[in-house]
């Protein structure tokens, strides 16, 4: 790092700053930038490449050399990652659908309507964005066990709906506040009630904001570990990250299978990220008040 | 909304009701219950006995809990301060460099943010393993004497876990800071250069004040993720060797669900929550005041 800064200074010369024109001798600065760019990217990718390589390599010498995509099939069936992924998908669908719908409705109320207690209620939701899972998971377990909700999809999903609704309300309120008032007035003059205004006017034009919310909630839910760990003590209902953690705890052998499982668990979010990264980065930077 | 028909008095509350119900039942209520639990000696099975502030006193006096909070502080250095320093230098270098491939770079360095922490932990366990990538690299350059079981060694386990956090956070912080720096008008740097300001001075006098909001967001996000580290410790070390890598979140889980000390666990959770709120408040206060 210090070497890079030093080199940059040398390249720039003492009398010039980093913001010099493109023409003269910024070649050194550019060269150093490329080295840092590539070096840093390789550091970021290194561990990812390690796992993918391991997932494709044969477990034993007897399996022969070369790539072994068979590991993924083995992880899917023998490692039961197929089951874990199915559970994760089910939980994710419940949380994403419920949290998005509820957040759209509450964000609509906060963002476009005036009513008594609006400020207080909104701060109540903001509070939830910061509350760490650790503190709520303990009483949730004992209370939901009393209600018979542990070891059910609901027990895993509902606490996550609540967390996501806190953020989603904040996020959708911000969107609804930016919508054009005259649009709402025009729709209302045409005789549209508040429901029509929301679902037929505001939601269709709010698709970018909603897409970002859906992606973030999907990612948080898919990657969540503590809630499924605590809420499904019987071990019948395992989400993908939980299955992976327990697989690692159970087998000291089978590193290729473990690595293949790890790739499978990461894959859905990574694929969605690569396709829609703009939404992810924007959402995670703008929505930074969460956590 | 002004001029709303009287029939709509209840409308905002109806839109809010579903979100508020789920949020209240699965987040606010458990939060209050956690506070209640924290004043009891409760093993999760029998009726608890009230113990006043004893569980909170234990956070200060219990060696194990004090150590856990101490480890969290060490992790803050690795999750937050180190990425901030690295990110500042990287962003300062890259934001004015006329290099191609910045969007691809952003995609790559942001990737660790979207991968499930459990998967990250599995990958890094392989890197730190006795026959893992790190030791292979050390042997390849003749530093055999340095090889060790990184996660099993009292001296290296906590920094090793911390560096995983550095790896996860640095990309996010860099992308954030680059977004902030891109906002600073180039002319300011040109003027500063003409006045003979060194790059270091430009960073201190121009860049840092301009990107204070981004620094605040970066610090808030990363400090809180350090304080809430759970999956990473659960999968990489299980708090070991000994108790050299336990953290508050891990203590909440262990005490509530393995040791049957539910009241103590709740107290740790409440303290953690207060810390998270305090970090949010302090970082943003400082950022606001100095703007």
C-alpha cells in the first residue's frame, strides 16, 4: 500500500496533483492503478476461486485426475443439498412475497398520507432496522415453541418478514415520497380509490425501487443463518447455509463435496447479483441504514 | 394528504396494519421480552426467578463475557478500521486514474458482500487449514517455519478470523468511498495542485471533508457487522481454541441454547443492541457535527 502511494507520488511529481490532465506523463499513475486494480481484484476473487477449484477436483486419487463436475451431483443428492436448497427457496418465497407486499402498503401510508401518529410509528419501524437478530432470537424461540411454531417454515420465515418489513417500510416510504403528487391527484379525480392509486398507478412506475427491495430481501433471507439455526432444532428443516455449516461439522473427509455444497449454496444469490448488480450495489449503499 | 375525503380517516391505518402486526409480533414484542428475560435467572425449562441486574453485572464481571466483548473490539479493527484505511488509499488512487474496467472491478470487489457468510467461512477454513492454500504459499517461498494451523493456534485464531472480515468489508468500503470521491469537482484538485498542495494534503483538506457522509456509512456498517459476527465464528472456530475467538453473538447462542443460561444470554443480547444503537448514534453525530 505504502509502496503504491509512494510510487504514485513519484509518478506525479511533487508539483502536480492526482487530478492532472490526461495528456502528460500520467502513464506511471495509470500503470500503478492497473497493478492495484488487478491485484485487489485477484485478492477479492482468490478465496472464491479456491472453493470453485476444490469443488471441481477429485476427492481421492482413485477418482482420476481432471475436473469432476460429478461432485455437484453428489453434493445435491448424498449431501442432501437439494433438500436444503428447496427449504431455502420456500422460506425465501414466503419472506420476499410477504415482506414486499406489506412494505409497499406501509410505505404508501407513510409516504403519501397524513395521519395522527405518523412520526412516532415511522420511528418505531426505523428502530427495527437496527435491532440485531441476536437479541430477538432468544425470546422468539421460547415463545414460538410454546405456540408450536418452531420447526415450521413459519417459525423461520415470520421473524425474517418482520426484520425485512422494517427496512422495506423505510425503503418504500422513500420511494413514495418522490412520486409525483399530481399523478396521484389526477388518478383520484378519475375516481380511483387509494387501492387503485397504489396498485395501478404507483406500483407499476415504482418497479425499480421494488425490484431492489425484492433482491435485497431475497439475499438477506437466503444467506440468513442464526434464525434457521435456532428455530428448527429438530433438524428436519434445514436451509442451505445451515445444511452447509452442519455438513462441515459432521464430516472431516469430503472436502470436495463440502466445497461443491458451498458453491451450490452461494450460487443463486451470486447469479442474481451478476445479472442485476446495479440494483444490489445501489440498494446496499443507499439502504445503508439497515443493520 | 390535504383535502382527503372524511371517509378516508381510517385508510392510512388499514394500509399500515398488516406490516405493523407482523413487525410488532415478531420484532418489537420479542425485543421487550428479551429485556424482561434479562432480569431473570431462567434456564428455558422451569419458571425463572428474578435476579435484578445480576445478568448485567455478569457482563462486566464474568471473564468469559468480558473476553467476548474484547474480541469484538479486535474484530472492529479488522472489519472496519483496516478496510477504511485500505479503501481510502485505493479509492483515492482509482477514482482519478484514467483506467478501463472500473465497472468490472466494482462488480468483483463487491462480490464478497453477496456471498453467504457460511460459504465465506467454509472457503477460508480451507485457506487456513494445515494443508491449505496459505501454508502451501508459505512453503512455496521457503517460509516453512511460519506454517501453522491458523485457526487452531491461540496466537493467530482471532486475527485470522478478523482478516476474513477485512476481506469481506474492504470492497464495500472502497466502492462507497469511490462514489463519494467521484462527487468532488476535479477543478478543486487542480486549484490545490497549482497552490502547491501535496497529494497527502489534498486528501486531508479536500477529499476527507467531502466524503464524510460516506465514511460515516462505511464505519457504521462495518463496525456493526463486526459487533454482530456470528456465522463466521460458528463455522470457522466455534469460539476456540479455548475461548480465544468467542464473541458476544456467539455467547448469546451458546448460553441460551447450549448452557441453558437464558437470562444471561438475553442480557448479553440487550447490551449488544445498546452498543449497536450507540455506534449508529455516535458515528452519525460526529459526521454531522464536523460537516
